[in-house]
C-alpha cells in the first residue's frame, strides 16, 4: 500500500486571537468516567492520579474509588506516600485531592469544566472488601437517568480487594431480573488494566466494549511501555516539567512508570480518536481484537474485547511501540502545559492548544465523509484558531493502518490549512483515514487533530 503527501515545505499561518475559551464538548459528547485505584502501593498510581486530575475537566468524573485497605497500605516495597499522613488508600487519595484544591483556581483560568474540589471530594470513596461505598457509587451512577455509557477504568485491584464493579455486577445479578441485570451491565464500557487470562470484573458476555490496556506481552507488557515511550519524549523532564516549580499537585508526582495512565489517556478528546473505535488508534496506542481464548472466542459472535496487539509503520519501521510513540511528544507537551496552568497567574502566562475548525465543525468528533471514487475532495481547516494568537503549522496525512483502502491516495497542499485528496478509482467500498495535525508555536508547542474517515462509494 502506497500513500503520498504532495508537499515538502512547512507552512505556518498566523491566526488572530478570537477567544480565550477552548471549544468544549456538549453534555451529550462528554464521557462519564469512574476510576478504581489501588493507590498506596506501587507509586505509579499516584503519578497517574496527578495526570488524571489535570485532565478531569475533559470528562464528567462520577467517581474515584480507592480500594487499598489499611492492612495492605505499608506492604509494597516500592511505595512512596510523598509525606502524606494516611492510613489507607482512601486517605492518601484525599491528600491528592487536597493538592488539587490548591491549584483549582489557577486551572480554572485556563479551561472550563474543572470540577470544584468539594464536589470531587464527595465523589471519592473507599472500596475495600468490607466497604460498600464503591459498589453503591457504581450502582447509583448506572441507575441515573442518563443515556450516556459509563467508562470504567481499574488501575489495579492488587491489594486483596475484589473489583468494586464486579461486586456491583454480582449484586445486581442477584437482586434484579435477568433483563434488568443485562441492561445494567450494558451501561458500562471497560477501559482497564486486567491480565492475559482473566478480567477483574467478570461478566464479559454482557459488556458491550472492553479495552485491556496492560497486555499482551509482546516484548514486554503494554503497561510497562508507558515509561520508555514517554519519559523523554520531546525533551520531557520529570523533575523540571512536573515535580519542581509547578505547584503542590505536581510536587506529589512520583514516577514516570505510569502504566495505569493508558486507561484514561485513551479517553482524552484530542480530535484524533474515538473511544468506541479501539482499532483506530490514538494517544494510548492502537488496539485489536483478542481471539482464540476464553475472553474473546473466535467467530462472528466474538466478544468485543480488545488489547494492544497492533503495529504501525513509521519512517520505515513497523512496531507496536509506534502506535503510541508517534504521538508521545504531543501528549507530554500537553501534560507540561497543564502543569504550567497550575502556577500561571494569568491566561497569557501559559500556552493553550489550537481549536480546529474543519469541514464546518469545531468539535473534537471524528468526521465521516462519503466520497465518490475518482473524485477530488477538499479538506478545509481554514477557520482554525489559536487562543494565544500563536502561529500554526498544518500537516494532513494518511493514517494507513486503520483504513481498508489499498489504492494510492494523492494529498495536495498537505501543509496548508486547506488540502485536497484525489480519491483512488479502485477504492469503492473501502475507507481511508486522513488526520489533520495542527501545532502551535507556543512553549511548549501544543497539538490538536481532526480525523476524517472517508468512505468511498
């Protein structure tokens, strides 16, 4: 398969400041998110929590469940409680929420929808086996009159606690009718750290979508690839960019290991991905179906269970790492900027991502376009702005692996705000993924995307 970009000279376009507030998703577009963490053991959960809290404005966070009990709180040899006085995972979680409260006003200067600290604290509950708080939170969320699914991520139930979602599923199955139980389970989408031969919450036959972010083991678990792929991406430096001079929340960051972060990085709305389409790829990598095991039986009725088993070709090299490393610099620059927000005294003292207006649409949703074979399609992002008035560079490119088109696609003006694509004549019934990547000239430079999926008729 051959794809070409017709342009070699970088183009930058200066854009006037039109507004300070970034485009936001409508209520129907925002994802409902609940996470469960065994915070207090391996220190990576705490690092993931720092990143999660800096992005919590992007979703409707409906719960944070801490499932490490007191008798397992001091047992992990790689723990680092960062001086917080706590007796269990829930109390440690509250220490991080206290730090979030100290930077909340600063964060609000730069983006809307950050939940106020008091409401976020009310959504934090203990979740060890002799507490029903996590189970009750999950049941109440699913029973709420809200048609949107709930995205649940488990960062590890490694302290002897049973997954609170499994307990909730078991309880509902026992107490409600078969139809009510099925409807309850189908409210959830799972984006979680499980394992090669089991899931933490069970009930796989009823779950509509399950993304495993820790496996498989292909030269190493996907969980363990987070650190090597991100720790130095784009010159990122943990001490300089996170732990020092970035406020009390950044000071609580522990380790760049952060393997649990894949579970919610997958959900960050950058315009690049659709969480309902794991095979399309995004900041957390690209996922394919599991097959031939008890969790994902082969055949037309195979369970919708995915994990990180795909590969991308980048600069002549094909590997699984490329599915995430190709975006890692952008992701870490974005993280850096949010840490700057924690200490910036004014909106103008930090950088903010471009707002892409593409094909008359300024949301972050993937665009789907129908095109006739042999035609020429115009791709227009000329209405794109930067909240800080920075210069913008454009790059349109074919993301080959998620598509099914095997013909040659010709992109013209691929480094301008408006490009054209010549539709291959043999593409009927196929699809092609075009990604627009827009990067500003701020410090750090920030990138947003729009993906256009072209269906050929």
